[in-house]
C-alpha cells in the first residue's frame, strides 16, 4: 500500500514538474517573440523616419535649387564661366 502511494506521489510530482516546465518554455518563447516583434517594429519605424527625412531633404534641396535658378535667371550660370576664363 505504501509503495502504491509513493509511486502515485512520484508520478504526480513528475507530471506537475513537466507541466511547469512546459509553461515556462511557452512563456519564454512568447517573451522572445514579443521582444523580436518590438525590435522589428523599432527598426521599421527608424527606417521610415530616415526615409522621410531623406525625402524631405531632397525635396528641400530641389526646391531651393529651382528657386535660385529661377531668381538668378539664365544669365547667371553663363556669367560664372566667363569670369573664370580670364583668371
């Protein structure tokens, strides 16, 4: 009788340990997946911000160049090589 109780107790303890181990593994996997998702989201946000900043900078440069060319007129770029030739 005592042997049966000991065997049942050992089996119950083993099952509880296995269940706890499985729960711990599942929680660790979920935490790792969550961390990976957060890292991916942060990287995507940083890439989007960098792309937006670069696009805005390019648009600003293009607008400034167009405004300078329109304000300076077509004679200004031609006058600069003429000034450089005598020197």
